[in-house]
């Protein structure tokens, strides 16, 4: 969300609408940073069937700036390499929406 000077002048800088917009704009930046961090660490598409087959534990993390908790499983490098890596923010968001969970690489090779 882009907050323009005209918008702030129109609604008033201290109005509830302006304050809410500022919070939403800040949250969007934090969400983008989280998505980019997950891609950098290593994220992959994994289904609930794969999780059941591998007997993995689904973890859940709630961030104050996300609308819903993020569900994920931690994968070692060997297991992680069996799945398709998510290379773009859009891929990560679609994968989480489609499967309700994402795989995250537990540790990078040294």
C-alpha cells in the first residue's frame, strides 16, 4: 500500500484511517521480508501426504504482522533435496495456500 502526502492531508495525519494505513503498510514490508528470508534459507513445496509418509511434525508460528499462522515442517538437506524448491515469493505464497504448509531447510551445507 502506497501512502501519499495527498491521502494523509485529506484524511488527516492523526486520523484512525491514516494510522491504520500506516500499520498495514509497515506489515506488508515485514511480510515481504519474512518471505524473502524463507526463500533465502530454503523453502520447498511439500504436501500433507508427503508429511504423513515421512512422519514429520508440522510446526506453526504466529507473527503479529501476518493475518494467519504459518505452518511448516523442518527438513534436513537430504530430505529437502527431494522436493521442488520455491525460488520466488509468489511460488512460496501459492504453495502455502495450496498445501497449507511449506518445507523449510533445517541447515545449509557448510
